[in-house]
């Protein structure tokens, strides 16, 4: 592997779209040569259709790994399972090293890495490097009946064929990873091409953009759309819903506890606050330990989690795990010393500052994991805002509620925590509104937050992923619309009650006991902690729904499928009806 990922001889595939007859011989040859199970495919054939009879047109697309110049799979993999060879430019994954986090399947815009649930690891096209060593062509190229697939050195092919294309209809924007695949297509197609699978995406061409760019298709009228049941919020990423929220909550809770001396004008912890704060510290440390354990449920091979730090140089997953590990370690040490009564500025301010910095860094690295061009719904500043908002909203609410119920702490301190949480929630609400508006802007231009390699300097590059963004928004307000409305209602309820609570506390403090009476001040002091506890519950439920939607509605960039093969809708139908139990169907049953 070389640092700059530059091959001395970059080999790649050439796809002649006019020649492909959709016979799937390339798929069969690839699977047979590599001994793949029926539910795993390294090369996939899909198609697009457009026009109306008699001017109907169909174009088939055969696609495998494109062995990119900027291999986002290699950079994203935390285990270092990927390598790019200098002599051929082949990007190869070692499935034995892979522990099945599937992050490479998130960042790859072409669905090249294939996860096998049976083995808990990822595999993909290896360019048939063993055949290349024998001066033979890859199995898929050799099996192609229509000579639609060719193979050779990309630079030479571009020199000899100046009309070659880097993108055709259905192919995600090549700026994302600079794929080493080239296309030939001379046949004219309709201006709108539709996918045969269940993804609500179509491709349009006009003179102002790339030859074809993706746009979303509305599923149905809003009142006619199928409503998803509660179980639809449960997915393979449910463990990540729990982990991310727990980790962010713990960061916010610790920062709230750590800031108490600043709010109570004391040096260190006051005696009346020591027991509750120690209880909070022990509780959040235990919760973070649970969250870290739950996060491993996302892995195909949880027992291989120790490999997660193998790619600190490139992978934000590795960096997030390192930052979270440092946060957990420093938090545990701080909690132990506080529990044992070890005090002093070096503990509270020295070690405490370290915990705070590690916590903030862990949320930063966690956010970077999701800022990826292949998932436009996530690839937005709102991801940063929502992750930090979960921390600085849930943490202050719970700490204020616990201290208010267990200690005679001033209502003004509780109001300060509530004001912080309310401010953060307002910012989150505004950010969400901007995010949803940006999803319908065409085309998306997200170059300011590109996380990988040379793309950070491509200030003029525009990613044509509007179809995926439109589809995510359609799912959010369509099938998942009632959950989004419920989340918004909880958010508005929490903000309204918080504002009323703050106004009541301020009014009581302003007019004083002489005007409102001691009974009113005592009532406020008694009721406010319970109100804040209620605010924590409503905020937590809203954040749980929002985080589940975050994973459920995202639509990745994908290659077009067909009616049955490479069709998520058919795969789900096969599982629901039991067809997946028949191995020949090619769908893993679980």
C-alpha cells in the first residue's frame, strides 16, 4: 500500500453500455470463480428504462468495484483491512481482518463492498489479481457475451479513445472517489430514465448539468402513503442509536456537573452537593460503559473489536473510538477519585478539563463519521448540530432535575441549566429547518465538508446527489411522517414548557418574596425540579425518535438494480413471505 494511492499502472474496467444485453453472465462468472454464496454478489447488473412505447429505451449497467484513485473504503475502514496495490491499482480487502462494522458499505457510492451476514465480514471484487498474474483477463470480462466489458490500463484507454465517458445515467458522481471505470455509449436516451428497483430515484439530463443527474420521485400523495409501524424504527443500526445518544448525553451531563462550582460560587464541590454529584458521576460512567458494550452489537465480529484502532491515519471511525476510549478512561478515573474523596485543583480542574476535552473531541469525531458524500441526508452541518445538541440538552436537563430533587440548590442554578438546554434546543430546531430546506435545493453542493482526500480542495466540484436527498426527505415526511410530527411536537412542547419555567423563575426572583409571598417561592422551588425532570423525559423521547429517523430515512447513493436482483424492496418481501428461506432466491433470510 502506498500513501498517495497512486498506481504505477492503474488498471480498470471499461463498460460499453450499448453492447450489454443484461444476460448476467458476468455476475455468474464472478460468483463461480470466487465461490460466493447466493446472497453475495461482487458484480451486479441493473438497468434503467425511459420513454414510452414505441420510443421506449432500456440501458443495462454492469458494475463491480471501481478500484478508485481516492479509495474511500480504504480510508474509512478502521481495521486496515483494505490495501491498494501499486502495480495494478487494485483495491483489495482482507475479509479475515475485517470485523464487520460495514462502514465501507456506507462510504462507497457504488455498493462495491458486500457484507456477508453469515461470516460477519465484507468482501468485494479483487480485480482477479490471481488471473492477472497469469496474463489472463478478469472472469467477468472473459464471460461477457456482448463484449460490453473490457479491461486495461485506464490512462492508455483514455488516450486511444478520447470520447470515453466517466459517467452515464445511473452512475453516482465520480468526484466522490475518482473511480477507475470508463464508459462508452453512443445511443441517445430519453431525458428521463427510471430505475427498475424500488428506490424512488430517477435520472434526468439537461444542458445545464452533467449528462444525467439524480432526482427524487414522490412516492404518492401525502394522504395516500403507507404509514410505517413502530417496528420500522428498529434496524441494524438500533445499537448505534443507543450508543450515540448515551455517549452524547454522558458528555453533556459531565460538563454540567463539572461546571457546578462556577454556578454556585464555590471552590470545588460544596458539601451539600457532593453525594448527589458523586451519584451522577457513577451513574453516567456506568451508562457510558453500557453504551460502549452495546455499540459492539453493530459489528459482524464483535470479538474482533480490538482491531478498531488500526487505521488512525485515515479512518474517522478509528479516531472516534480512540477519543471515546480516552473520554471513558479519564471519566472513570475522575469518578473514582471523586468517590474516594481525593480532591484538589489538579483533580477537579486538571483531570476534569481533560475529561471535557476528550468528551467534546469524541462528539466531533463521531460527527465526522457521518459527514460522507455517499449519504447526502447525513452530509450536512445539521449532523454536527444535532449530535452536540443531544449532549448539551439532555445532560443539563437531567443534572438539574437530580440536583433539584435531592439538594437545596438554588432555583437560579436550575434555571441556568434549563436556559442552556432551551437555547441549544432552539438552535437545533433552526438547524433542522435549514437542513430540510437544503434537501430540496438542486443540486447539492457540499464541498465544504468533504471528509476524504483531494475532494477537500475541489471547491468547484458539485455533487449531483439530489435524488438521494429528495428521497430521504420524502421518506421523512411520507412513510415516517407521523414519527417526524411526533418528534416535532415533543420538541415544541419541551421548548414551550422550558420558556414558561424560566419566565416563572425570573418573575419570582425579580418581584421578590415581599410581593409574591414565601409560599409562592417555596412552591416554585418544589415544582421546578419536577418540571425539569418532565422536560428531560420529553426531550429524551424526542431525541430517541429523531436518532432512529436519522438512520431509517437516509438514502445512500446506489447503482440501479433490477426487478429482483439488487432490489431492497424485493429482498424485504422475500424475508416477509419466507421466500428468503430458499437459498436459490439469493436473499439472506435474517
